[in-house]
């Protein structure tokens, strides 16, 4: 029985694509990446370049990207991702980065990809989730891209933070008194950021507690808290964009995101919006993500089933439609 279970896990976690480690030079450092390519016998493939969300993420997002990469491969596209600086022994520290730094990093990766004989330099696009919403349009302003897939992207850092705070409090069933106290603490943090306060000043203002905040994290937030994608999104006008939004997202105000994307991008006719009512912020099924045990078991025995219904089908369909011209750049 044990051997059978191991066999099922190995089978379910084997993907129909080729995978290789790659090294990309950027700014005197090396990006440690993973490149996956389809097993379709073709010499040239389009490429999806991955831009992580927040946190210490390795190239594969702990293998969480692999079902999506397989879907890309089925559509004839390669996928490229890399360890964040400071993660998995990669040089640097991602907490030292601004959103512009992250965009420069991705632009360098695209330049590298265009030198490869197996990549079609005219069919390179972006995939980014959550915090990547502030990075994707910056990349498009630095180098040409053929398409963008934006998954649960945020628009404004401060609005997103307040939305997330209130949503989590509601989910916890917080009392009115606790809600007001947390809002007051959030307002204090905003004022500290506005006057460029040090981490030591933050700790003092919080009564000596850090509430999980570190000096490095405070520096990262101080560098990026003014992020707002509204104006940067103009760089995506005319570029086919697939916007994927979850129905149970307590991290990002999806209504605000969709409103801004439609206001800026709808005029070009290249925006496609897909909504997943049963999904959480990470586009996993809500019924699965609510239980750590369910998440672990599903990741082991049926990783493709983690994602919301239609999510893994919609992205390769979007990529295939690009080739047919239905989402072609005007």
C-alpha cells in the first residue's frame, strides 16, 4: 500500500514538459532560474515570464507553479521563473528591492531569453500574481511584451492594505472595539511611513512590540508603500491582458482592480476578465485552502485539483487565441 501511494504521488507530480535550471546575469548578480519547455518537437516556443507576488519565493513557488507551467506547455509555450534574491541560496535580498528594481530584473530576464534559439522573441509575455500587479506594467514600459496574465493584482498599496485588514477582521468576527483599535494602529503606521520613520520609531510607537514586523520588512514597506499601478497600466494599452480575479479574495479588492483595469485598458479592446467565484486570492479552491490538511493532501495526490475550476484551462486557451489573432495586439 505504501509503495502504491508513493507511486501515485510521483505520477501526479510528474508534468508533461521539460525542465532545466538556468542562470541569468543581472546587475552584477546571477538570477537562479528554471526554464520549462513543451515536449512538442518544435524548435521555437513562445515564453511566459513569471513575476512573483510577496514573500520569500523560490523559482517554482514550492512546485505550485508546475501545474500552470504544464498548461502553458500544452499551449506551446515555455515558462521562465527564478528564485527571489536571497531565497534558495540566490545572491542578494528581495527585501532590498523596489518595484522598479523587480521590473529591471524581469526586463533583464527577457533580454536573456531573446538570445536563446529555442525562444521566439516576438512571443514573450508576462504572468504575475498579487504584488506583481505593481511590477507588470513597469516591465512593459521597459521592454516589449506580447501579452500579460495578471492574477489577483493589486492597484494601490495603501488601499489594498486597508481592504485586507478589514477583510481579515470580518473573517475573524472581530468586535467593534478590536476593529477600531486595529484601524488606529494602521493609521499610526501610515503616518510613520509618511514621515519616513525608522524601524526603531515604529517599535516605539507600537508600544515596544513588533507584531511580526522586522527591520528589513519595514525598510521594504517604506520603499514601496506609495505603489499605485493606475498610471503605469497605460503601458499595457493595446497589449492582450488576461485578468484573473477570485471570488473570495481577502487580500485584494477585486472590484477596485477590475474597475481600474477596465477604465485604463478597455478602450483598446485587448482586456479579457475571468472571474472564479469559488477561488481564494491564490486562485486555489476555497474549500481546499480552508484546511491545511486538505491543501497538503491535494498537493501530494492531485496538485492540478488545487486550482479553481477552469483556471488551468483558461490560460492556455488565452495563449492559443493569441496565435489565432483573436487577442492580437492592435
